C-alpha cells in the first residue's frame, strides 16, 4: 500500500541537499511508504485520536474511551490491564516521571519522612558520589547530565512514595526511567539492585549520547500536520549530509496532538527551520543530553542486558505497564527481555493511559498519584482523560 502526501518543494529539496528556494506554492508528490517505517498494525495501535467518534457531550470526550459504549471487548484497550474486582475508588494507580522533570532542590521536602535519608545514603554509596547534595544544590547543569539525572529521579520518586505508605496501589506506570522506579516499587528489584541498574543505564546512555550529538523536543501540532513525515525527511537530510548514524522519530506519545521527537541535532534543527512546511504549531527543546528512545541509543542496550543478568529479578507483585506496548509485565523473564529494548523504542504513554483508564460510562476511576519531581504526568493525564485527572494528585519530590 502506498500513502501519497504532498510536501512543499522547499523542504523536499532541502532534504536532498539542494539549496533552499522561496516556496512558490508548488508541491512534490512523494510516496510516503518510502519514508514511513510503521506497519499498518502499528499505525492503528499508535493512532489514539479517534476523531470519527462523536461524543454526546463535552464531558464524554475523554471518558468513553476510543471505542463505543459496550463495544466488543476484543477491540477494547482495557483488556490489556489487570484490574482487581473491587471498587476502583478503593485502589490507586502510581505514575513515576522520567528525565526532564528534575530540578535543583528536589527531595528537600521529603527528608522528614522515614527511610528517605537512608535511601539517599545507600544510593550515594553505590553511585560513588553524594546524590542528595546534587539533588539539593545542583548545579543545574550537572543535574541535567544523564548520569546524574536518572538516579536522582528514581531515588526522589521512591522517596515520594514514603508519603503513600497507607495506600493500596493496584496498578503502576513509569515514564522512561520511571519504569525502573515502578518495577522497584512492585518488588521486581531490590532498592540496591535498582540503583546499580539505573547507574549502568545512565552511564551507557550518556556515552551513547556523546557519540552522536543529539537531543529531544516536544512538538505541538494540529490534525493537518505531517509530523511523521517531517521526521522521515529530517532523517534523510542527515544521511545526505554524510552522517553515518542518523535517526529522527517520535520518541514519546504524550497525548493527542503532542509528541516528543528525538534524533540527531541536525535533524531537530532541520525540523525547527522548516516547521511551517510541515504545519507544526510549536516546538520546545527538552533539557536532556541525547536522543533517548531511538536507534541512537542502541550502543547502550548490551550494557543493560549484562547488568540484568547479574542482579535478582523477581516477578512483579503489582501490575507494571511497559512503555514499549502499554501492556503489563507478566513475569521476571519478560522484564529482562523488554527493559533493554525500552531505551531505543518509543514510549507509548498515551496508549498506556487509554489502557489504564478506559472504562464504561458510569464506572468510577481509581485514585492516581504522580510520585516524583514535577507534575508533568498529571498534566498529560488531564489531556488524555479529564475524569481520571479529577482523581489525580501529585506527590512532589
């Protein structure tokens, strides 16, 4: 099957190395299967804006899910979550943030809770530096480096959970490195092994990001935008510039009309310079040091596989949903298989939100807590499911 889409001649020619000329209104028709790499099934799975379904009221917009009321269960994404047969209001969902949420001073308000100081001390012994000092005093430039940022977010997020000891979590989700936080809370890793794991992960990803200058940016776009096509053309632009390691793709699905794109520095700059041609509304660079969740992170995969073979990995005591496909991990072997792949695969967060919160009209929502620095996941939940957001609180680190 071939998908035809017009693209302005200026961006199309620029991607092929030609000098840019003023846009004359003409178009070049390009077969998008030359650039696209998603199969029809992946396109359907990733398409979580269901414009063909008309809600009865504005309130229904985010509560009825992507499928009609009482639809065939085989179509429903709710089948990919494991929900206890109790009143949802008596359970809770914990969400753990990933990179980009860090800030100097995080963790300060949690030091008064039991075990928190000890957590930072144990982590510091394993890491070989004073993690709490970096969290509290920075400087920001140091905290933004992957090797410090990932352990800081994981420990600070687990410290935030100390405020929720009285709760009864039923489901867990973690964004990027937050998935390790969620797995640790679910008993898959001991705290000490989790720190060893995130230390290796952060060091390997930092090294991979230093091999190729790269980054990430949030993209806000409309229904007429060509974001996927922009990534494909930007990648080809890098290849034609002679870059041997080139990639540009959607790295995180956040909510309808908002994604995170990652790739070579040259690819991101290309999209920034030509955003009007691809009808993109607004772009915002993220404070991270590499193109995480792309093929540019492949050099880091083997290091993660090795460390997973040296630590104890248990079956999850609580369902933890994977970033790769939004489905919950079934056992320890699946964790060992998928966690290394996660660093070079897109984060399917928008899809995971549908899996966790899709339910029939009138069904209550669980309490949701975002545990860690910032309130980014709470804000994303509001855009994915406004009624679930009403039951969401942020336990900030």
